[in-house]
């Protein structure tokens, strides 16, 4: 069925409620001659049913309105969906742009961080390389310095060894020359045609000196005592010198006598100097310059030590003087502020054998006179108790007089028990006269003083 609008171009539309085939005229069919004519409709009856037409028109109108409403709703929904889709697309685009921007910033930050980390890594690597290069250069310099020092020490040792060797050769050569010079006079002294074998005596004397000298050198090298070798060598040298001097003066001139005697002493003397140097080097004996430097250092250290000791002594003396002045000031102050206690302290000090009033003596005397420790007194104790009572009253909001009434003195068996049931079961024991000791007179006096002070404090608070 096709639904059409009720009006077209401002005119009422002819209702169409049937298919389009029904509007066409039916095909004419041949009519037989014998067929009787159809009866004609009554002209008085209407051709169209107005009620049905009105109902049909209302139905069409409602259907059209419903269709229009559905179409409008569908268009609105489509438009809303389009708008929503466009908004979602724009939001997605904005979000994508924002995410792209954030991603780009993150990538830029990551790239910058990577660049910074790489730069820091390169800097650390460069620093490590520099430090390693410096360390290697320092090691090379140390090694070079050590090698140079070793070379210098080796050169010095070589030079010393060369000098020692040269000195040793010269000493031996000089010893041989002196022996050659001194030997002829000794041979002449022992020459006798009838006893020609006596010429062996000077050779034996010079040889003995040489052998003993070698023994001294061996003793020095072996770090053994060497003084007796050197003594024997000098004894042989003096014997040879004496022979040369006597025979030279008797048979020759004084120059020959003194020259050959000097040669007999000079050879062993020069060699003994050589051995003396070896001994001092072996034993580590300091040179004269080193001994002077050591003495100067010791003298400076002694002066410094003496100055330090003098300073300490002066400081100690000043401290003792300050302590003595402080003790004297304290003693004067104690004697002025506490004359009775000071007299008691002096008596106690004399009794116990103390020269001055010490702290222990003063504490004992103060306790004897004041009855409390130094720094305390009856007035201070009373004032502190009053202050404590006022603080307790301020904290609890209760008057001081009420608090003082609530406080009970220490009770002993002699004091009447409070009016409450005894803890004894079933009945407390009966008290008898004089079944407990009485208060000491001093205790009674102290209790009376405490009661008077309590009453006075209560009156002051009122």
C-alpha cells in the first residue's frame, strides 16, 4: 500500500487506498446478445462513503505524521551521530596531535638526555684517560727518577770503588817504594861477609810488616777485631825505622838516616790510613761535617725541648697560682657567708689532719651545722615545698589550703589510726600501754617545728 500526503499544492488530494491496479478501468468484455441488462443503481444512493473516507483520511494523516516524526527523528539522530562522529574525530585528531607533541617532547628530552649522558660519559672517559695518562706519566717519571737515582748511585758507587781501588793501588805502590828505599840501609846494617845470611833479617822484617798488614785487611773485611794486627804492624815499622836511623847515622849521613827511617814509617802509615778509611766506612762512622750537623741539630732540639719544658712549667705555675687564688677566694667567701659552718670545718680539718678545708671536710661540716647537703637550707627547702604546693594547686585547680589538708603526715604506730576499718581479720590486736617505743626528743622537736611551719604556710596562703 502507498501512503500519500492529504494535500498537494494547497488542494485536497483524492484519497487513494487501493493499489494502482484498482484505479484502472476493467477491460471490456464482449456481452452476449442474450444477456439481460444489469440493474441500474439508485440515483438517490451516494457514490462515496464519507465516514470511511474521513477515517481513511485521518489514518493517512496520522501515518504521515508518524512517518514525518520518524523521519525527523532519524534525521536528528543521524545529525547527532554525524556531529558526534565529527567531534570524536576532532577530539581524536587533537588527542593525536597532543600525543604527537608529547611524544616529540619526550623524544627530544630523551635525545637531549642521551646527548648529555654521552657527553658525561665522554667526559668521564676523557677524565679517566687523563688520570691514567697522568698516572702512567707519573709512573714513568718515578721510574725514570728511580733509574736516574740508581744510575747516579751506581755511578757514585763505581766512582767510589774506582777511587778506592786507585787509592789502594797508590797505597800499595807507595808501600813498595818506601820498602825499596828503606831496605838497602837495613841490608847494609845486617851485612857481614862472615855471616852473609843475616841479610835475610831485613827482608823478614819488611815481609812480616807486610803480612801483618794483610792480616789487618782480612780482619777488616771479615768484620773481626783488627787493632792487634795494626799494632804489630806499627811495631815492625818502628823497629825498621830505628835500624835505619841508627845505621844511617853511623854509616851514612843524617839525611840518609832520617829519610830511610821516614820511609820505614811512611809505607805502613799510608796503608794504615787506607785501612782506617775502610773501617770507618764499614762501621758507618760519620764524617766531621755530618758530626757537626748532627751536633747542631741536637743543640737546636735541646733548646726547643728546654723552651717547651719552660713553657709547660710556666703554664703549670700559672695554673697552680690561679687554683690557689680561686681556693683562697672560695675560702674567704665561705668564711664570710657561713661563719658557723666554717668554724666547724676548720675543727674537722684539724681533727682529721688536713692542712686546708677540703671539699669533703666542707660537706661534712655543712651537714653537721645545717642538717642538709651544701646548697640546701631550711629556707630553701621550705620555699621549694611552697612552690611545689602552688604548682600542684595551679595544675589541679584546687586551693593550696585544701591540698595541705589532704596531705597527711607520716604515721607510725604511736599515732592514732584513721577512722577506717583495719586490714586485720577478723579483729585487730588490742594495743597496750608502752608496747611500742616512744618518740625520741629530737624527733618530737622536729615534728613540732614541721607542724609550726605547716601552720605558718597555711596562714600565709590564706
